[in-house]
C-alpha cells in the first residue's frame, strides 16, 4: 500500500491496564485496525502522564507499572480513518481520541 498526499492521523491514549474483551485495549485496537485493512498502527508506552481524573501515572523505579499511558497512532486516507471511528467508539470508554488532517510525504511498503 502506498499513500501520499492528504491523510488523517488518529491518536488514541488509554491506560495500559484497560482491557477490551479480555485483551489489552491497545492491542485490540491495533488488531482491529489491521483487520479493517488500515495502513498501519503503532503503540508505545508513556513514561508518565495523567488524564481526566488528574491522577499521575509514572514508571518510576519505586512504583512498578502504575497503569502507564499507551499512545496508539494510525495514519491512513481520511475515508479509511473515518470508517474506523465508529468501531473505535465502541471500544474506547475511558481515554482520549484525537483526529487531525495531515500531509503524508511518503508511506510505501518498498524502498522504491
């Protein structure tokens, strides 16, 4: 799949302990995005953060895994991201979901 030009970026931030149907939510989101044929998704774990409840979550040595934030980003064509949003709405209860238009400079499966 190659994408260049107008794109849309979807960013989801959830706690790493949040589950959806027995699976970590971040993993379920990525698997669902792949199932729906989206261009790609990446998740990474935050070192520190807080959300709507204003409770600090941190990875400090003395506090092991305090439900750290996980950021999932997906970039694809606008129509494909828009089609994924209703599915995502059914999965994410607590968290942050943002969408922004982006310009994709290059996204290719091969080096050409």
